[in-house]
C-alpha cells in the first residue's frame, strides 16, 4: 500500500441498524484506492484534500461495502462487492486489500447468514468494483439460490462494452450468473419485494440505479456511485468517472434534496468510516452528511 498523508479524523459510523422489520447491516468486502482527482471531478484538489486521506501516489482510500437487509423471511444483499478474483498487477494498481476480515462471505457469516441463504442479490450497476464478488474463485455464483437483479442496460454494457466502457466492466463477473439462470433485469423501475424497489437513473453509468427501501418507520436508500462517499453529498461534487455529468447533476439535484427533506437513512458504498447516515443542510445551505 502507498504511504498515507494524514487527513481529518473521522468518527466511525454505525454498521448495523433496524428500520421497521428490516435489519440493515453494513458488511465488509475490500478496501482499495482510486485517483483523487477522478473521484472529485472538477473540484480543485485544494478543496478535496481537506476532506479525505490522500496516498503518496495521489489516490484516495475507499471501501466496498455491501449491505445485508434481513427481515427473517428474505435476506437481501445489496451490491456484492469487488471480491477476490484479482491478479498481482490489478491488486497493486488499485491497492486492493482484504485485511481485517474485509471479505464478503466472511463478513456475511459474521452477521449470521450463509451465502446459500441469500434470497436476492441487487446490483445497482455492473462495474467491476461493485459486482466482482458475485462469483467466487471457481468462477461460479456465490449466491446459488438468489435472484440477481440489475438494469438491462447494465447487463448489455457488461457483455458488450464499447471502448468508453471497457475499463469498467468484466464480462466474467456476470456471465456465470446468466448461465445459471439467476439473473433478472429491468428497465426504468421495478419492485423486488413489497417496499423494496430499484429505480434506474443513469449518469454515472448507463443504468446505475437507486435502491429504495420503504417502511412504516421511514425510508432507506443505497446510493452506489450516485453518492459514493460522505464527501460527495454536496451537489457539485460529481466524479470524473461519471459517463454523463449533466445527467448526474439532474439526478443528484432531484434525489439528494428529497432524501434530506424526508430524513432517509442513506447507505454509502465507498465510504471507509461512515457507511450510514442522513443528508442534511449545513450553515452554508450545502447538502452534507451526518453519520448515525
């Protein structure tokens, strides 16, 4: 791993909570790193380096955080994670680490659930750092009894990426799931279970989707790469990785204010320390993050 330059101290956030009948657990998969400039887009480094630790090679450390939703009848996994199928070159390039139990199946079992008990596996989009753990070292699906869901546009991009998308997808992450007849796709919006839906939004990728859980006690949302970390809630903080920044802006200016106004519980995939929290408005009338 590259040397880390000291950043702001962050109080670790909660990793488990209850919303209505649903137990929500932030699991652990991998830690890795991506270029800081790309993670913060047009935001000047002098601004974003105050918010996060920065490695000596100018990358910023990130997490991959799958989520378990468990109501005793259904056990839903949101976003499998990046997994273990990486060579030496890729591991070094992205500083991939599974230290301290950062591995999906181990983390899932620590939460009291076996892979065979997962009933649904929801994939917001099919980038390699989000679905690599859906298949194991043997190339077979890790969750053999689960319905796997992703947008049809993401399935198409994973199987037939063009030159703009090729670096973000690996066909082998999805093909075994298709061959096992475990994959279901949708366009626009679909209800997976009562109160649990996926809404295709686009922007970061063609079909990136928001996962929304609605209960009598309130709503929760998994933001994938729409809001990757707690430092990306401020509306202009759009990643350079986004395929369509203009659409990302439209998506963010609609959904982030709604989540803040209604007090949603927000689940963040790439944040190292604060996986759950609320979107709030600060003294400067900017949207920001309050951990729980």
